[in-house]
C-alpha cells in the first residue's frame, strides 16, 4: 500500500512540475511580429483589451419603432397611423361594439382564465388551482448550429 501511495504522490509531483515548466516556457517565448498592415484575424493579442461586441443603438430601435407606425412610408406619422394600433386593440376588447368599454369587456381574458382555473366552480381559487394560472414562459430559442464533430468521426455509408 505504501508503494502505491508513493507512486501516486510522485506522479502528481511530476505532473505539477510539467505544468509549471510548460506555462513558464509559453510566457518567455518571443512573439513573431506581424507584417506591417496585417491584422491578427480580428483576434486581440494577449495584453490587448478585448473589444466589446456591437450592440444595436437606441436610434436603430427607434427607427424600427417609427417604421412600424409609418404605414404609408412617407417619413411622417399621422394621427390615424399613430392611433390605428390602439383602435384595433380597443375593437378587440369592445365585445358588443357599442363604443364603450365596460369592466367586464376589459377584463374578459382575466375572467376566462379565472373560470378555467376554478375547477370546482366555487369562485375561490385554492393554491393548486391558482398554480394553473402561472404565465407560460417561452423557452429561449436554441441556436441553429450543426452538431459538434470530433476529428475521429467519419461518415458511414
């Protein structure tokens, strides 16, 4: 048992020494200079600050928002264009089309959700019934990337 422990300890010491030797050697090796005017393929060299990824500016988002409202694409938003989306939303809620919005019309979705959750029709939600009203969160879309392949993989066929 003693020989086994001594062997394991010596193997760990040798591995640790190898790592330290490899790291010190990598830090002391000189870098090859780049030819004048040649970029390093967009990758920062060690010690150089990593550039921040580009972000959409507020102006870009505002331009998109403006474009959604400007239906006739004349670079101006009329009152009709501005209120069109609100008129559509109001019309969806105004169930009896009388031009007035009652509380029941305004809260129809909430009333339907409550009625669906109230399984025993007691007009009171228990903890279990209330848990069914939790909003359903959309899962983040997974990136459409091909599966990773290792160098040893080959197509069979």
